[in-house]
């Protein structure tokens, strides 16, 4: 099995932890010298901190692990295309390569809504590989939001009956 699939499966495990915690199921791992040095998943709801995205949390852990903010020899695997904030953090931390699963038509800032890694003027441009285990990553998100809508509908119907 190729390394992209192996490490994306680890990111998916993190996304499943987010799912189980009722967080948007996005997971991330950072790899240095073919070894995972940090793992994270979204924690915005639990922490009530808007920047608690999987990528930001994983970058913070990787910096602590390596003792530097420069993650030049690191690859970041994430289940969903990074948003503008996370793409900016990736640029600032000098991540070597970004590998993501599903595209994000509402906020993706690598290939979809913006192409931040192609914007002229930055001092670092990571290599990008997209679509790794795309279907698995997409399915997690689709199921999560389907369940959210279903729960909301059930609660609304219950409230109507109680009136």
C-alpha cells in the first residue's frame, strides 16, 4: 500500500474521533521522516474556539514535537481541503507537502474557492496532492451532516407534536 493511503487512513481515524465527539469529522496527521509526529481532529464545538481546526491543532503539536515552527520536512495529511486560515498556517509553517482527501466547495482554499498555494507573493509554496481516499473522506462528512439534519428534523417534529 502506498504511503499516501497509509497516512490518509490515519487522518480518517482522527476524523472518526471527531465524528464520535459530534464535531465536523475532519482529521489530520503530520508526517516527518515517514513517521507520524502529530495527530488531531476538529475541536471547535468542544473548545468553542474558532481556530480549533484539525490542521491548526496538528501543526501546533508538530512544532512542539520538533521544537521549531519550521516544518519544512513535514507532510500534512487532512481529510478535507484546507480553509483559508489553515492554508495560511500551512504556508507560514513551511509544510513541504499537503495531501487531502475531499474537496471543499464552500471554503476550500487550495484548489476550489481559492488557490492560495498558487497566489504570487508568498515565500513558500507546498506541493499538493488531492483526492487521496476522496470517497471515504466525503462519505464521513455526508453521513455526519445527514445525521445532523435528521436529528434537527426529529426535534422539530417532536416540538410540533408537543404543542
